[in-house]
């Protein structure tokens, strides 16, 4: 990595949802940089501690903190003691048609910011949002598939949760900087078999013949490691202040996915035929250049990880 960072080696960082797909990659990068990480989990995850001890034992330290309910007021008060930076990734990721999830997602962000405000040494907070909070694809099919209602609720959760976070920042005195990162269809390597893999798990379903994902609109994709790198940039780089970093690598269609999966597993007869007559997303997202430039400047990346490379890394994780 290049550049100066606001936290020296040995600083303590709190990462919520430590057993999550993107979160595990964020933790891996932070440990590589010599930072100490405290990761929240809802239930004991001894395998997670063992994984990071084996993979990063000489480069940093990792510990878990048991927080059964992040939506509860003051949930993070104690575990933020001694913490310099907070990366909140434990958002609602399940697709549900229950609109109560919108209020739950909003309250979680607000409660976490309220806890952060109580700790004067905490200098930076990073929240994971979603591309849905900035750009919302549509499906021109009538009637809309039943999966779309859950997709709409999921998007509304992301919109409202991020909106309330920025509103809170405007209305409250606080000692820290807030940045947000906006990924959506995240693909790529899964670090441990116990990690669900979020949107990468949909690829496993397609490999097994399940076409449910094809009912959802095409979206923007980002590699999980690029998404994690942007979270670390938002946490550590002084030049990034009060920003939304758009983790939009490239748009895709489900036909693209089906073709690439067939290329990766040519002997798999279960991979369904590519959908026909999909509408490709052509929208230009100007802030993407800022995020890509930060990946280049800070991590020395040539650009975004390509879809085929990311998908191949994720599929290898299944075997």
C-alpha cells in the first residue's frame, strides 16, 4: 500500500459482522497492515478466530466480541473502548418482503453512531451501504416476479439506513469522520467454508441449476477484495473525508454470468441456459472514477478486478 494513514500500526479497529463475506476480507487487509482487529459476532465463532490466527498470527491480532443484537441501543458502548476506527458491515443482507426491515436497518446505523459519539478517541467510522442507495435498476416485466418485492425492500433498507446516517452527522456533534462504501453484487473468493458468501452464494445456486437469480434485474458488480480495499481506504486515508465511495466495477447481465459459469465448468450439465432479451445497464456513474483512482493510488491496482477473474476465484472457493 502507498501513502500515509491516519492510524499507526498497532491501532485497534472494530469491524462489525466479522464473519461476513466482505468483512472477512476487510479484516484480512487490516491485519496485513499490522492493525489489531476486534470483530463483532452474534454467536461464538471459534473457527473465525482460528482462521485469522493461522493466516495472520505474525502480522496482527484478532479477537471477537459477542454482540447478539446490534440493533439494541448502546450495543457497542463497551466494545468501542480503546478503538480508533469502526467499520460497520453487519447490515441486513437477507432478502425479505417485511417492510419492518427498513426501520431496523435505519435504527441499527443510528444506534451505532450514537455509541461511537461517546468515544473521543474514535476518529473514523465507515458504513457499508449499497449501490441501491444511489442507483436503482428496474425490471420491465409484467407482472413483476415475486422476488422483486424482496429486492425493493432490500433497496429501501439501504437507502434509508444511509440517509439517516448522514442526517445524524448533520444534526450531532461528533469527534469522527464518516465515510460510506456502496457495493452491490459482490463476487470473488470466500475465505472460509463457514462464511456464507452473500451474493457469491447465488452463483453456487446457478451452478446447481437454480434460476431464481435470473428473476432479479441485472446490476453492477464488484470483486469482494476490491470492495474490502475501498473500506480500508475509507478508514485509513486522510484524503477521504465525508465521502461515498462507489464500488461499481462493471455492469453485468445474467446471461453474462451463465456464459462465464459454463466456461468455468464446461462439464456441468446443471448450469441453465442464458436468459434471453435482458436489458443491459448502460448508465454512467461518474463517482466511480474516484473509487477506481483510490484503488490505484493506495493499493497500486491497475483497475477493477474483471468479472471473469472474480467469478473464477469465487467458484474455486466452492471446491
